[in-house]
C-alpha cells in the first residue's frame, strides 16, 4: 500500500512512541534440562496459522488499520464523485442477453457487458462502448437502452462497433442521493477507526487494571502510549472528515 504524507506522519508518530516505552523486564531463568543437545537444537516446524505480534505498546497495527480504512474511503468517494452508477464500471456490470451460435434453436445467454465490450471515458461527460464482436452490437445497444439510466447510445461515424454514450448531467435528486452515499461511506470509515482504537485501548487498560497489572509495566508508559494512540486516531478521523466534506461539496456544487 502506498502511503501519503499523512500516513507517513502517522507511522512516524507510532515509531517515536514505541521507542520511548520500556518493555517489561524478563524474570524467566533457563531451566535445567537433561535433553541431549541434538534434541535441544531441533526446532519444531512453524505453526500453520502464525499469530500476529500482540504487543500492546505497538501502535503499528492501529495505524495500518486506519490507513486501510482511509484507502477504501478514498476509493468509494472517487466512484461517487465520478457519477456513481454512471461510471464505466457500472456500465460494464450491465447484463446483456443474446443467443449463442445456432440460430433460433440456440439458448439465450446472459453475460456482463464488460465481458464482451470495453467501456472507456471520452471527454468530460461521455463514454465509448467498444463492442468486440459485431454480432453483439445489437444486444449491447438493447441492454444500454433498457438499463433505466436515461442513456442514448449511438454508433460513432466510421466506427460501427463503437457506441457513444453522452452522460446526462445529474439531477438534483441524484446529487442528493450521491451525497447521502458519501456520508454513509464516511460513517463506515469512522466505525473502522473507532473499532481499531477500542482494541488497543482494551489491551492498554488491561495492563493497568487487568490480569497483567503489576508485571513490570509502568503506568507512565501506558499513559504515554495512550496519548500516542489518541493522536493517531484523531489524525485518521480528521482525514476521513476532510475527505467526506470535500466529496460532498464537489457533488452538490459541481
């Protein structure tokens, strides 16, 4: 995953916090054993399902989860800002019905438009559907006309297998609907961020008041990591709010 400036800042925060915390001292002694050296040197095979590092002082998993939530949010918002259901991927998802080879006796087939054609953006408010097989041109046009998307496909001059789709300007109702979807996508991201914070907070609280209390963990260290946790969470939540606000403004005023 490619991290942006804010992601790098969050990762830097995690590293600084981690370096400032002293790990609990180990009180284990190596027990006496009569096992031969050859047996002691033999390492068992690694488990088939290795468990992740469960160090409560390590904030990297928290930061990684937040950055993953932000990456998904950016992807969802880009789709909504591009026109929601009228973007190329939505057109490719339409179903096209046609008969296979064999004439009237052949069975009807239902396939994705994206499997028999390419959908490419053209200009600011248009798409071009390039049908790969001329026999699929008529069924593809019928699928576009019957999609209830107010589309008017027309062959391009000199390119009979290319259909041009002028995308109508979104109505006020469509803009409001897209803005609501933007808000919902932001709520999903914020829930992911809050959930990641809750996991870390529970582990840190367990070091102070839970079963791990008194096992060489300093309260000051726990508080220091808690402050770092809140900083990482607030940076992620703030970025999510900015992304949502920018997308809503672009949709409603664009």
